[in-house]
């Protein structure tokens, strides 16, 4: 980030260190979320198997994209994004739910709960940056929109299965 951008941020009441830590934690969530979908997409069994697998692959790609956007923003602050899965796990908000149970309903529930956690994280980040850091605010709103869509996609599939 250039001198002027930093100057503008420093004029607001935002705590930059706290902001970067929040971005790091969200970044860790996205890395884990990417892997959770990527692994889960391989073995859903049961009704709607291929539909869910396809949706999960798509979501995996979107989570990876979110991770890249966040990494770029963290680097803007001159900070290195958290390296490696051990640290991601330690510092994430939402953790990692191993897709060990290939039952489609279990997979759906796991990923719906992860999406709900993500929605809370970005809502909080939006509140933290609103009116202070416009660029981060715009970024987290863009991600929030996609997390809301992810939750909806998974709930739709679950409802279709429940209706039979
Ligand atoms: Fe995401
Ligand atoms: Fe998501
Ligand atoms: Mg989708």
C-alpha cells in the first residue's frame, strides 16, 4: 500500500494491527474451507450424489479465490499471509470438519455449518471496516455475498433431498 493510502487509514479510528489479524484469520478459514470442499467433493454417496459433488467443486474454487483476495489484501499491509495448515488450524475462526463420513446429509450439515460461520466472520469484518477502510469493506462484502449464496445452494440441495 502506498504512503497516501496508509495516511488515510491512520486518520480513521481503525486499528490496523487488529484488522490485519482479522484478515489473517479469515484467510486461514478460506484455506481450510477450500480443502474441506475439495476433499468432500470426491466421495459423496447417496441421492443427488453428482449434483452435490459438482456444487462442492465449484465452492472449493470460490473459497480458493477468496483466499487469494484476502492474501493480496494482507500483503497490501506489508504482512505475510499465514503459512501452512498447522497455523491455519490454530488461527482459523471456523476450523476444519474432516469429511470422514461420506453420507451426503452429514457432508451437507458440515458444510452448511462452515458457511454459517463464514457469514458471521464477514459480517463482523464488514462492521469493523465500514466507513473506515473502504477497500477492505468492499472486498469483505463481495466475499460475504458469495458465502450467503453458498449457504443457500447447500440448503436447497438438502431441502430437495428431504422432499424426496
Ligand atoms: Fe469463502
Ligand atoms: Fe463459502
Ligand atoms: Mg454454488
